[in-house]
C-alpha cells in the first residue's frame, strides 16, 4: 500500500490492552501506532504534544478530549468504552470525539474506524448516537431542550446527509456542491446548534426532529 502513513496513539489505563491494540494497528502498512497510559491525575502525557493523527482514548478519560483538541484541533479522537455505555458515548460526542469503539470491537472494524477518522470521517453508528443523546437528556434534565431554529434549507439537507452516514465527499456529491462549500455549511450548523462536532449536531437534530 502506498500513500500517507498516519500516526496513532492508544492511551488506556490497562497497558496490556493499549499495547495489544497498538500492535494490531501498527501491523497495517498505512498506520504507525504506539501505546501509553494517561499521565498522573488522568492527564495527557507529554508525548501527545508530538504530531499524532489519531488518538484512541479510554472512555474513562473522556475529560481529556477537549485538552487534546486544544493542542491540535485537527486531531481525530476515538473513545474506547468497556461496552456500549450511552452516557459515556454522549459525553464523548459532546467533547468532540469523532469515533467510538468498545474493547470487544472486532479487529477489522477497529482498523477501519481508525482509518476513517484519520481521513476526517465520523465513525459512530447512528443508532448509538441517538440512544446516547437520549440517555444524556435523562441524566441532565433541562439541557438541549430548546427548539432548534435558524437552519437554512441547504444546511438541513447537509445535516440529513450526515445523519445518513455519508462522508463529506459523498454528501457534497449528493448535493451537487464542493467539499469546501459543504464544510462551510457544516461549520455553520455546529455554530447554530451550539455543539462541537458533527456527531453531536446529528444527535441534537434527531432529538429535535430535524432529521430522520
């Protein structure tokens, strides 16, 4: 395989799991992976200041996602849960994660998720996003109850494409616009919905009935 090689860092409290996952990813020709654990007090280790394309982070350390994105806004973050925990998934989405895996996710799916996020795609099943957002609403009564307004018809169309699981390239092709134009629409959607990621925008839009 030729082309760009992506650097991946796996951080998990269970060092053996982190090393096993890193070894799995590192065996791929287009991925170079290393393993580590969160720093003292559940902080990001200094090594993450180096150029990393994808950070796989234990779900229990979801509070580190904003710090990681502050260091590198272009970083693709994937959170790893012990299971399909809706509350933890919701927290990951709100924090800006672009992907979600569990410790029982098959190897092939884990590799595919890392590649997708490395290329700027989202990798969380839409059904899980909806369940996670609903769970977060039950835990945090009063949040996100406001009616979503102000989206243009084009922005609503972009949002529906994202809800359908399309990549930005696929959505742009379907709508007959450039990827740059779609990116602008997507950014406007985030601002209007008051969220930090496309996943959170889709979850909120589903809750408010804007998308199916």
